[in-house]
């Protein structure tokens, strides 16, 4: 990658993105609230990815490329909600694939170098996969991993505010529609105990989903990501929203140990 994208190009793309999102606002309070939710999430993911890219001392054009990928990572969400009235992929369509469709239809990336356009599009397509295919290029893997880490960092914060009923733009668009019962499914428990992310198809309860969110740490890629998880107390706060059980405590022990082992200067916790 060399001189792929500059800040002026990013500013132009951000203007396009803002206009595109505004086109989905129609004055209905619930709909506009749902659209703002994802727009604001995108803004925060962009801020997170800037910090991650800087922590790697990436050249400025690489940092801008990563921020561009973050800007568009959820561009499919707005059409998803307009079509189906939900952000649940299982009840609508894979929002990453829809995002690629939006980029191909509206072509906001056409002003970019072809290599930059391919990398941004690939990051959008791959940001919600269970894993990045091994055949992807190193450049693609780097940009996609940055997006995936930045996305998780904000989703943890957003989810915790939702679970704790803190003030915010909440509406039915982000309801998980999962029973809130004190039970952790065997497949979810076994996956996290094996230090891997269970698949969403295994989720049967709200507790399962929270455990999977704890297991997201196994997909983090960068030192700063682990440091921020520890510093912000995401795992402890997630545990605080769960019922007390031996399974919850064992999962918490595994994920906390993993983070402490991976954060800069970390060690196995007592």
C-alpha cells in the first residue's frame, strides 16, 4: 500500500456518508432514533480505530484508510432497518453483505485508488465474520482486524449501557428478543472455556449472548485493544449484569486471564 488515501478524500467520503444517513431520517421518532443509534456508533468506531492505528505507528495514509473502513463498516445497517425495521441479521439480512451492496450501488468509493477501494470493501464484507479467511492479503487482514477491534470496543460500551438501563436512544430496534433466564447453554459455555468464540446460532438466552460478548476477547488483535478492555472494566461490568452461577464465574475467570496475558506487561491474574 502506498499513498492510497488522504484526509481530503476522507472528508469528502464523510460528507457523502452524512448525506446518505440523513436520507433515512423521516421525522418518525422511533425510526430516527434507530438511525441515530447506528450513526453515533459509526462515529465512535471511527474514533476507536484512530487510536488503534496510532498505537501501531501506522503511516498517516494507512490511518486514514483504516478510518475510512470504519466509516463504512455498518453502512448496510440503515437500509437494513428501512427494509425490515430491525438490526437483527437473523431476522433480515447479513448487514455486512448489504453494506457491500450499498457501496456497489452508490459508488462513493470510486474516487479512491483501486487498491484502497478493494481494501475498504473487503473490510466491510468481513467485519462481522466469525473469522477472516486465511487467503486474504496481509493488508486486508490488518485493516479488517482494526475495524473488528474498534467495533467490539464500542459495542461493549453500548451494550453495557443498554443492559444497565442508562440514558440513551433505546428503542425496539436493538432488542435482542432473547429470554432473560438464568441459564447458560452447553455449547456457549464449552466454546468460551476452550478459548474460542461460540457461533451465534448457539445463543438461546440473553445470558448466552452476554457470555459470547465476553468471548469476543479471543478475537481481539492489538495490544491497545486488550489494554482498553482491562482499563474500562468491560468484563467485570458484563459479569455484573449476569446472574450468579458457577458457569458464569468460570467463564469470567477464563476471559479475564486471557486479557491479562495479552495486555502489555500483563501476567496471569491471581
